[in-house]
C-alpha cells in the first residue's frame, strides 16, 4: 500500500438480506484512488454505486474485505474515530441532498464546522466564500423546503465543501440540475481538483463522467477498471 | 461540538415545535404544580401545628382520670365525696399497708352510691378525683420535675358587667403558678396569689375575650365585680390575648379563680382535676410517665390514668401532618411518572420522525455524544419549560385552594424542588430515546424514510 493511495479497497463484499435470500450488492470489489485524482464511477441504476460510495464515506460497514483511507484501516476503526474522519476528511454530497428540514440554509451549511467545535460566527465567516461561489447568498435564511431541487443540491455541495475535506464524494451531483448549473458544478469540481482535492463522483451520464480524470464502471456489483 | 452550539440547535428545534413542546410538557406542568402545592400544604400544616402549640411547654404532661360525665353538681353529694376523699387520704397516711385498699373500697361502697343518688350511672364505675395531695405525692416521689400544678374546670352561670341575664362560662380553678406554667401574660393586674387560695378569696382573673364580652373592654373589667353562681368575685386581673390553643384551657374565654375558692363555693369535690407537671429535661418524659403511673398506682390500684405530654401531642400532630404530606408527595410522584412517560413517548416519536436528521448529523461527523446531548438537552428543556409553567400554575391555583380553607405556604424551596424534579424526569425519560438515536448506523438512519 503506497502512501499516495487515498482509497485502497480490497475484496470488498456487501450484501443485504432480502427475506431469506441474500442480495449481493458488491462482489469482491477492488478499488484504488490516488491522492489528487478525480474519479468517476459510472454504472446503471441499482448496480450498487451508492452502496459503494457509503462504504467509501465511512457510513456503512462492509461484510468482508479491507478498506484503508489515507492509510487508516476503516474496517477496523471504532465509531467514534469514524465520526471524526467523516467530519474532517470527507465531504459527502448525497444523491438526495439530505438537508435538515428544521434548519435554514446557513445552519445546514455550517453544521459540519459546528460539529468540529467552531462557534457560529467563525463557522459562518469560513463558509461565506463558498456560499457566494455557489450563489446561495440570498437564500441563507430559507428552509430547505423553500428551495428548488437545484438550490438544494448546491446547499448540499456547499455543506460538503465548507469543511475543506481531503476527499470529496459526490453521488450524482448533477442529477437534479439543468445543463448550465450542472456544468457550473462540474467546473467547480474541476477547479477543486486542480487545487489538489481528491474527488470521487458517481454518475450514470457519460457526458458528466468525461469531466473526470479517470472513469471506472460498476456493473451489477462488479467493478470494471 | 460546543455546548453552546448544541443549546442553539435545541433552541431552534424547540421554537419550531412550540405546540408539540407544550403538549409534551402538560404532564410535567401538572406534576410541577402538584409538587409546589404539596410542599406548600405541608409547610402550611407545620405552621398550623407550630401555632397551635405556641403556648405549650414541650416538657409539660397532663395527668387526668377520665370521669364519667355527671349532671349538675349537688351540694350534699359533693360534700360527701370530699369527706370520703379526705378520709381515704388520712387512712392512707396513718396505715399505709392495710388501709389503702379499705380506703378505696370505702369510697366504692359507701361514697359512690350516696353521691350518685338517683342517677342512672353504672355502679361499677370507680370515681377518682385527683387532688393536691396526689400532686404532692408525685412531686416528692418522681425525680426530674421542675414544676407542677393542678387545675379543674367547671361551667358556671355568670352575671355582671354588660350581661343582661346570665351566661355560661368556663371557670377554671387554678393555683398561683398556673399562669407561669401556661405562659399566660397579664394585661391588667396580677394573677391569683397563694394567699387568695389559702383564704379562699372570691377573686378572679378574666381571659381577654371573656373580659371584653362581659365588660366591653379589658380595662373596664379590671377591679369590677363578676357574679359567679350568684356570688360576687373581684376581677383582680385580665389576661393578654393568647390565641387558640390545641390542649388545656382556652385561656381567652375562661375565668380563673383560686383552686380552693372554687371547691368551696362552686363545685365541692365534684371535679375532675388535671395535674400538670413539667419535666426539667424533655428527654426524660417517658421515664417520668412510668414513675408517675407507679406513684398513682399505689394510691389508686387498677385505675386508668391518662397522661398526655405536650411533646407527643405535638409529635402526633406533626406526624399526621407528615403522613398527609407524604401521601401528597406520592401522588405528585405518580403524576410525574405519567408526565415522564408522556415525554418519553413524544421523544420516541420525535426520534422516529427525525431519524433522517440523526443520520445526516452522523454523516457529517456528529459523534454519539453530540447526538445524545442534543436530544437529552431537548428533553431537559421541555421539562424545564413545563416546570416553570407548572410553578406559575401553582401560584395561580394557590388562592383557589386557600379559599377552600387549606393553609398553604408557598416557598422558593418548593419551587426549586419542583424544578429539580422536572429536570430529573426529563433527563431520565429523555435518555432512552436519545441513546437509541445515537446508536444508529448513519446509512440506516439516512435510508429510514
Ligand atoms: N438498505 C438496503 N436494504 C436492502 N437492499 C438495499 C438497501 N440499499 C440498497 N439496496 C439494494 O442494493 C442495490 C444497490 O443499490 P444502490 O443504492 O447502491 O444503487 P445505485 O447504483 O446507487 O442506483 P441509482 O443509480 O438508482 O442511485 C439495489 O438493488 C437496492 O435495492
Ligand atoms: Mg444511488
């Protein structure tokens, strides 16, 4: 395992129980991402992309195999440390945004920084640049329910970016966006990538995948490099 | 995550769910109000007891022999009774070993029937009249007594002052030291003296209310004449107002005369005197009671005496008061448990509703501790708000309850205890749902919808 590996997965399996049957979602996946890489995972619906992404994001357990993130063996790490890693190392943009409905846009965006122990004022200051970059400055007091799908997507992106993660994970970041705002987000990713960020992005759109450095295919739980 | 930030989140959540918070806290509101009221009632009761026993010496004991109630006294019978009593006394003194029993039997056989006359009383009932001699027996034989006195009361018709016809008053025959023993203070004049007693003087001391009723005012009463059973008594003093008392003679309404005067002119031996003794040390009361019983048993075998000490009366009153308070507290606890279960239910539902939120918080790095804290703090705040509303409610309810004649004393301590209970309930019942929420795997929580 070389020091330049950000993600190093070996023989990862994940299955769900469906009644009496086992549904094997990930089948012996080997997946490696180097630091600074911009990787796209391409695959049809139901192929297990989100499942893989959740495991990469330290949010789900794997059944067997090993997974190291930045050299840390995630499959053997305690929940408390995983929470810290999720907060400090990973920026996760969910397929369905996952914003907290009771909090407004600003509160949603600064939440990871609050978790880190920053006070509200500092956190808001640290997020201002990203907020204006995503064009959310005039929507800060709104609740997620008062936003369009694209705006929600951008709030989710802002929340993932403001914690300045070493690994950015995006599950269909442009799925809900129109052509131009989708292109904007992708341009932003490209810029973040050029700044040295490691990005893993899920998509089922070939055109979106083109923005990435490298594309891997996930078909029926099997990864094809 | 900073604690202040958690509180901030709690605040946002509570403000956005005002109605739910109010509904949740109803149980707590009622519980807190109950606790405050219970404590207020308990304190009110204690204050009541303290007031009733204000004039009472803690070391005081009343010795009496329950007498069958008799009709109005007849002079001849009384004289007979008195002579019997003195005969028995002389018998006791001259021949202590043998004639004690005979003295008693003499009283039974000859004295009693004569006294009863045509009365329907059962003949087997023994009549015992405590006397100054008995008091002297007790004071000389029982150690640890600081003072002793003997009193009796009788109902007499009074005439004088503003009284149109006659009125019935309680007349108490007392010795000179009665005023000191009963903590009575004088408004005018002096209390009855030893000389008054020895010479069987027709003097009296009026209770404050009695003086006011008979003469209009205390100073008009002083040095006037009162007719007790048609004989004139000079008012030698008027007592200051004493207030209500739990035991003994209600001094405000009574007329006090020398002990011997009353026996001579009013009652003869037809009295049921009470000997009051005062223990110099309150801790010795139970041994003193035993000793007094032994002394009395020598003079009056197989007679039953009632010895009530002020301390145990006070104790009993306080105890019944405590029992009531405990009962009310138990009730308050039940209310609290119900309130707590209410909180738990709502928090469970709220945790279910907010599983996605919990998943998100975990996904962006919220630790178990932070999530646990947020939910517990929410429960705590809900119950604290409920507690405050409950305390306010109790303030509103107090005048109503007081209107029903219940004495209540609100206190800061009571309010604080209620609030403390609220917080404990909220935390205890809020912990389980919060703990469950904090243990979810992020993905499971996220995909819960
Ligand atoms: N919690 C779960 N319990 C049972 N089965 C699950 C669970 N989560 C996912 N699956 C199943 O695993 C398979 C892969 O799901 P996943 O969400 O990873 O697909 P995906 O590739 O992200 O699809 P899409 O492009 O539509 O988002 C699906 O067949 C799904 O039904
Ligand atoms: Mg998916």
